[in-house]
């Protein structure tokens, strides 16, 4: 998997981040201004996985194995976008499927900068927008795709259900951007 494996950093956590989460989650915060609560991110993932039957397109949910989450700057995610998908344009989320033979469920790479831009244009909450990106990536691993219009609509409905679920269980993670420039 590309981003989290590229170069381990002191911010890399490999222990389960939430009791009750049946997998190891690796969280790499590669954005210089992002502050996140790893346990809250783990709680959100545990909540999604506990309700996978109602959210996932694949009845099995997200495959077993280690899940990697990487929070990146726009330029870093654009490089991955170019290197692995042949498109150098900035994007908000890229999800890489895992490999069961190697014990990986997949990797979700999100652009913190894209979330910050979106918040300014829509006047929405930063933490909710970044959580939407995390949910979007998780749904890709759970069998959703958004390439065809019908599938895209189904994915948007699943995103909305997932966000309502996280709100209902008080499991929206806390994300904050420190002042300054990236």
C-alpha cells in the first residue's frame, strides 16, 4: 500500500486504536497542521464496522486485515493520484484495496486541504467533511463504487446513512486544523 508504507514516521500508530475494533488500524498524519484524536477515529471505524450490514454493498463488509488511514496535503495526494491512477489533478480521497494474503484490508488516503477548501466554500464543519472522506474511503473498501451514476447515488445515500449513524452514536471524530499555512 502506497502512502503509509512509504516512510514510517513517529506519528505511525500500529496498535488497535479502539477497544472492540476487530482489526489493527494504522493512522499516519502527514499533514503539518492537522490535529486528530486517534481513539475517536477508531471509535468511528468501530461504529461503521458494527453496522456494516446496513452500510456495505458487500455483505461481508470491509475485508479482514490491517486498515491504513493516511491524512495528507493536496500535493502529496495529487502525487499518489498521478502515480497510481494516472491523473495528476488534486482529489479528496483515494482508496487502495488491500491484499488478504498480506493481511491488509486496504488504505484510505484523504486530503486535509481538500476538506478545508470545501468547508470554506460550503460553510460546513471541518470535522464532518473530513469524516465524510473517511466514510467514503471505507465504503469503497466495503464494496461501493461511484463510477456510474446509479452507483454514485447509492454511495451518496450510504455516506449520509453512515454520517447519521456516527452522529447518533456520538462517534464523529474530532479533527482540527492549527492556524498557518501547509
